[in-house]
C-alpha cells in the first residue's frame, strides 16, 4: 500500500448559504438537487439581488467563473453557472439561473462584478443567452458574420461527422478521407440570414469604432487631435494575434477596446466531441507555455467527478509529488518567459529575453526527457501521471540527430533547483530591478486598485500585485500543497513594476517548494505513479458536475466539466485567466501613452491560445 | 546615484559577453565539436547556448514523440520477416484524439473471419497532434512514436497520408532509438518477440511438457 492523499474536502458552502438566503428570498432560491450537482438555483428575476447580497453580506466578493450549459433533452433549458469565491479563501459558492432555449435571456451581473463583462459576452456569443443590462453585448470570440451559437448542442460544424468520438468510420473499415474532402473550401462557411459579406467590412468596422470613439464621427473629426488606432492583430507587442482599438488624444489613451478571437477554434466544442481522455492533449494547447499545469487542472476536474463513483482510487502520493514538481517548474518557465518578453516590450530588445529563455530551455530538457515533449507535454492522467521520472536523461545518436547527452535525472534536478535557477533569478534582480530604464518605464504605470482588481475578476500575479493575497494553492488547496511550506507573494502598488517584482517573488517561492518536493521524490522512488490499473482509455465518469481549479502561472485556471455518465463530457468549459485578466486592460491603460499600453499588456502576460480558445 | 542601476545591469551583460569568449577559447574556437556539446548544453553551460541547427542537431531523449510508426519484425527474422506486430484491434484508432488513424481490419479471404493483421493502416500526419496516446494504449507494443522530425515536403496533398508501407519500420529500429524502453517492454512481455509469438511458444512448451509427462 502506498500512502494516499486524502481526497479534496467535499464540504461546500451551499447548505449554510442557502439557509441565509432563504430567509430573504424565500422561493426564489432553492437547492440544486440533481444527482452529482451542487449549488443554488435562483429565480432569474432576483438574480442581481441575490448576487449583490452574496457579495456584500456573505463576503463572496470574487466572481471566479461564469459560464453557460445547454441542457438540450434534459429539461431543454440553458443554465448559467456562477462560481463565487471569497478572496479570504475557501471553496466556491455555486449559483445557477435557468432560462428557456428560445429567446434565452438573463439579467446581466456586470453591475455587481465588472469581471462578468467578457464572460457574459462569451456566453452570448457561444451559447446565445442575451444579458439584459449588459453595456456592450456583442460577439467576442466570433465575428458578426457567424451563423448561430456554436456551443448549443444542436449546432453542427461544417465538417461534422458524429456527435461523439470515436468515429465509426475509423475502424474496422477505415478507408481514409482527407479532411478537405469533408470540408471543401468555399462550402465550409455559413452566414446568418440576410448577411451580405461584401457589405460587412464597412458596417462592422463602423460599429467597432463608433463604440469607442466617444460619440465623435471619426471621419469628420480626424482634423482634431483625436485618432482611433487599430493596434494589431499583427503587431509584435501583442504576443500573438490580439488587437486593440485605441482612441487617442495626442499620445494619451482615452479608450481602449480589446478585440480577440483570431485564434479561436472552439476548444470547448471540440472538447465536448472528445472523450474525457482525449481532451488531455488538447489542454496542452490552451496556454502553450504551461501545458503541464493545464493538464493538472483538467485532471483535477475529472478526478473530482470520478470520485463520485464507487471504484475511484485517488492518485498516489508519488503521483502528487511529481505533479507538484511539474507545476512549479512550469511556473518558473512561464515567469521567465513573461519577464523576458516584458523587457522586450519595454525595448530591451532580446538580451534579457535570451537570458531568461536559456533557463527555460534547461527545464524543458527535463520535461522532454520525462514526458516526451518540450511544450505539448500531455503528461497527467486521471489517477496519476503517464510515466515515471526516468532514471537518466539520455539520448541515442541516430542518423537524424547526433549530439548526445546522458545525465542522472535526479541529480540534474537537484542542481537545477539548488544552483542554476536561484542564481538565474538573482541575476535578473541585479540586472533589471534597479535599472533606471525599467523603473522609469514601470513604476506608477498601469495601476489597478485593489477594489478594481477584485471586481474585474483579475487573477494570478495581476491580482496579487494589487494587494490581494489570493492564491488557489492556499485558498482552496489541491494536490499536496496543503503540506508544503511557502508564502503567497503579494505586492501593493498594482503597477507594471509590481507585476514584474511579484513574478520574481513567485519564482523564489516555487524554488522553495521544489526544494521540499525533491526529497519526497527520492523517498517515494519506485512507488506507483498511477493509482489503479493502467491501460484504461475510457474511464467511467459518473454523471454530475465539477469545477477543478488550479493556480496557473497566469492566474486561476478552472475547468467546469459536466458529465451525463457517458464517455464524453456534456459540457467542458475553460475559465481562462489570460482571457478574463484582459477585462481590466482598458482601466489600466486609460490616461497613459501608447507606448505604455505595450508594457501594460506585457505585464498582464497573456497567451492567445488560451484567450481565444 | 541616478544611472547606477543601468550600469550594474550592463555589468551583467558584460559578464555574459566575456563568458562566451572564455567558452570559445576553452574549446579552441570549435564550438561545434562533439566533446563541447554536452557541457555547453548542460547546467554548467556559461557561453553561447544556442544550437546551430541544421548543422548541429541534438539527439532527442528516448521518450521523444513524433509521428507514430508501426513495428514489424526484423526483415531478417527467421520465421516472421516483416510481419506486422499490429493485430488491428482498433484501440489506437479509438483513442486517437484528432481521429487521424484509419484501419481496415484484416480478414481471411476464405472464411471472412478477422485475422490479427491489418489490411490497411493510414495516418494523416497533418492531423496527428503527436500526443502519443496510440503508443501508450496499444496492448501489443505495435505502434511507437518516432524520433524523425524532419518531414517537411513540397506537396502536402500527395505526401501526408502515410500508408502501412510508409509507416512500417523494423523492430530493430525501435531498439536503436529507445533501447531502455524497448528493454522494459520486452521484460514486461516476457521476451523480445511479439506477445502472440511468446504466448504460442509458452503453449507449445506446455504441450511438449505434458506429452513428455504422459
Ligand atoms: S492498438 Fe496496436 S494492435 Fe491495436 S490496431 Fe492499433 S497498432 Fe494495432
Ligand atoms: S500520436 Fe496521437 S494524434 Fe497522432 S496518431 Fe497517435 S493518438 Fe493520434
């Protein structure tokens, strides 16, 4: 027998909260008593009131996630699910509101939390729920020429083959077809009724500009100092294909609207066609810098669902130790990358970047030897990890590749954690922290106040640099973090400089954790890295819902997964920190110069693979 | 003093700058020599860290994953030369996330009963996401992830659907790119041969033993 980690505490705040709310809202609130579900169902008419009460009276000041589910064939309604948290910590409170599928409509919560803004726009875009009272309800990931709301269960993609994988056409009579045959060019796009493509360009651009132009007619007023600039999507500082429509008065930002979705592939729809296991490699491609911690969040969500069943075995202790090792190394990888690119954005072209990426490469060497890939690791499994850490990081020369390495893995890790990385972090401190160029450009720029950060659902380093010591590893511990000794880094000015400093702090804390994990790995050597029998490619996942969240390097990454007991998730939603952190971008940028926008965006640290999903 | 931070930062740059030359002198200005490589690319590396691809290529670790290949018996195998290890059980096609594997199950032309060998096996390498799940869940160690990542071609429509012939590689090749893993797998199977061959051998041995006992 190996020592097992106790499963997550399943006590949720639903019961006690319901008692409180019931006194005031009577029949408007009731327990969600479907099997495997938890939370409070709320009459849409009272939703705003209940949310306000939860925020002001019950202390649930932070809207972690808001998403919609289509229950076609199971009550035929759409359901909006809100996960609320206290920034002081504890499990999430789940609120739900239902609306019929036809003319779906719910009140907007943007008045209670500004963080609901993008998430409601996403629910409108992908699920077709109209939010009354939303100030700017339009599509966010898709464009106006898109027909329908793709996450609805009866919506089918152009290359639709079947509702669920695996497809029958692959075996035993699998005659190959190229993807283009099923999805011929010219026939792969559908437009909404009455949509004329040729007219689109001008009207949509107008709408976009009218919205941010503060009511002035751009074409007539160009003679004034006000200019609307489209930054991106092809712009080196936007870290991918991200666009900002910026209204300028001279050099100063008056308004800014983020435009995204250029990398959208409907990750969630793909996820609902996939089996539970097949989603694992797809999570790598969300935030492609941090594939291992993406894996972890998804594994947690599905394991939580599996734990409702009778034959569930939680991950072994060794598996948990390996997971934490991977997650913390990933944090260092990400923060190295973030700091390197922030400096690029500030104009220190590629020198600091190269120093940062060198360290990252050394970590990726370990990832590659262990998981088989440097970036798309696909390493976590439900119940453990895919392989144990290899004894040696070795390679064989072949005709293709000829420069060979061979090192003892644990010794390599030891040296990496105790010598190489701490030295590199200190070097960054010496190199950049006091440099006047950095301080002049960063101090006091892009300030986000504590209250605004919480209201806008900012997460991760952005939230903590604004003075909120909120870290999921401590607020709602998972894996073995509860047993580990580390501090939640926090800074108080909320500017670009603090967001830079907090990443250094967090790397130091990660090193501290890694130093505790290394001996655990030595002690558990040879023990199983996977609970139960291996080789099961379609695990039984009981019906129910779960929300698995981890503290990803960029902020809270949550997976909301609904199972109806089959092989595929009914709903698979990703609460993407890069996406939600952008909610506060305009607020941070207002009043600053154009060049500062680049620095501010760099300090939020987004990855478009995750933002656009 | 104002500006001292910048100077301190530049000292760090200078240190790196000097370190690259010290490194070069150490290796006699032959940075690309095979002895220098493991040191330059290790935790002790202080000099230039970049690898000058394609002149210089790092051998990838054993677990490295790129487009899968099908294991067949060595072409000089006494009994089963070139025989597929794949039994066309279909697990890899079911588990493949982008569904890029197509298999035609083999059947006996006379009886029509399935035989443990695929008639056709295709992988669309444009779709393959190199996740390695096929190799992980194949019960017969018949599909493995390759190390050859230089697959660029000029015409994707005609070249990127790999058929069985293109996918098949000798067992010896797998042993050469991943010796440790191949050995672990062999010890789990109970020998270097295919699982079915080993099973048959054990059965035969048992039959012989019981005959002798009689
Ligand atoms: S899982 Fe293995 S044996 Fe089964 S069809 Fe695939 S390659 Fe062949
Ligand atoms: S590596 Fe993954 S995507 Fe490629 S064939 Fe195997 S299972 Fe499919």
